[in-house]
C-alpha cells in the first residue's frame, strides 16, 4: 500500500487543509511519482510553482512500518531532495497585510535549510524549524537566532543536545540561539519553552490507528494557526487536536484533517470537559 508523503509535503497539506494559503518549496525527480505528487498537492490547495524537477534522478521515497500500537519506523531514500538549494527558488517578499510563516524540516541538505532560514528571516517572516529527521550537525548560532520556534520530538532533541530532562534540554537549545522550543511528546502532549515559562499542552486522548504523519500534521496546523493570528497557546491546542485526528486515520497526507473537522473536535472536547 502506498500513500503520498514527504515531511514538507505532509506539512504543506496539513496547513492548507487547516485553512492556510500555502506555497511549497522543494525538489522532485522528473518521474511518474513526481507528477502524481504534484497533482496531490494541487488538489489539496498547495501552490507548487516553486517545486523544481531534476532530470535523471528519482523522487524521494520512504518505507514505513507500523506496529500493532500504531507506532512507526521509517527508512528514507532522499533522491531529488538531496539536490535542493536556495538558488532553485524565488522567495516572496513579506507583505505588510499578512503574517507570513515559513516552516522548515530536514529532508533536504542542512546547509540549504540553514541558508533559506536566514533568507526568510531577512524578509521578516515568522520562522518555524521542525528538526526532523534529526540534524546531522549542530546548527549555526546565526541560523538558530533566525528561528522563532524550533519544533522537535524527544529523540530528535536528545540527538542534537544530549541526555537530560526535556525542559533542561530545551533551555540548552535556547542558549544556542533559538528563541522558543517546542518538544512534541506523543500521548504526553507537547512542551513549549520560552524565556518566560515552560508550558505543557496536554494531548487529546484517541484510539490510535496510525501515527504516520501526526508530527507533520502538528507542525502544519501550528504554522497555519499562527499565520491566522492565533496566540501561541491557542495554536498549540489546535495543532494538538489536529494531530489527534490524524492518528485515528491511516496514511500521512490522507489523514490530515480539515479546518471544520478540527473545530468540531475542539468544540466537542470543550463540551466534554464542562
């Protein structure tokens, strides 16, 4: 069984379905898979004008194994992703009338990611960096200083910083230059660490079917919510609700909920608590 995926594409689809106007930047091979994925993105409402196609190389693919608990293990063949560079794209200028959010992940070369992050910050965008898969090397202080929210799960955080409790490790990452750190903790929710507080967002309890794409869903919906003007904590709650909905459906992009589905789920959760 195959599903459309890729972390950047998953996050783009999640943000678009949650209500954002989304443009994706990326790299594909000139093959059938690429044409199918481009169509999937357009059908989800994602602009693909800044996705480049490279001749003579395959598009990135991943093999995903899901256990009886819905947990997953993933092996990736990056293909064309490894050829992405800042020179391939044209970044938009920041419009005064919109809150523009740039969301990054690590399925392209880290040097290209860091260079693009710095360029987005020059354009006064709000920058989110999902350090997944884990960074191969410590990011530069200049890059981390351009990031408003670093988002990672516990294994990605320890791979980068080392062992310790989540709050301590998040503060270490902040000492390297990051402004705010979000650690996603699966069924334990998520942790936001800023210069003022450590705030825990509880997870929404659901009967998990498949966790593939839940982290991407969280990131995409968090970015969407911030872009719409929601507060950080409101955005965390909405992202957590979306991730819960993603976990009760199979696949990655196929499991991303719509804005209406997220809103109904949040309304039902509030009614249950009252």
